[in-house]
């Protein structure tokens, strides 16, 4: 699996953002994992993951996705559920390492 690029902008045309997010976890979760790695290993509170842009009529809309330290555990749990279901075992390993890192650093 190729590493997602940091600062990714995804153009979805006139597709509804909610519909797009429901239909594209294979794009969303790898981007969130890369952001979670950067967030945890660099000890940040918040990390930009990616941006989705759509056009409704003549209006351009942008939706930014972030990973936040206070919510990263839940993000990792959801990503792991998806990765197991899709048999993305390399991603599962990366998520497990992040969960262990988070657990280790929350003990102190």
C-alpha cells in the first residue's frame, strides 16, 4: 500500500460530502493513520489529515479533516475495525503500534 501524501486535497465534484465519506473509507482511514502517526510521534495536539472539496451549484466547499490528540484513541479503534474487515494487515500493524504508543504514554 502506498503512503498517502501529506496535505492531500481530494476533489469530489458535485458529490455530497456525507455520501462521499460513507463510500470511501479506503481513502479516509489511511490518511487519518498517517496524520495520527505524525500527531503522536511529534507530540502535537492536532494534525491536519486531508481536505475534501466539492462544488454545489457554483459554490466551492472545503471540508478539512483533522486528528486530535483527545480523540485519537477512538479514531484508531475505528480505523482498526475497518482495516481488519478489509484485511489491510500492514495498516493493522501500524495502528496497533500507535495504540501501544498511546497506551504507554498515557500511563505516566
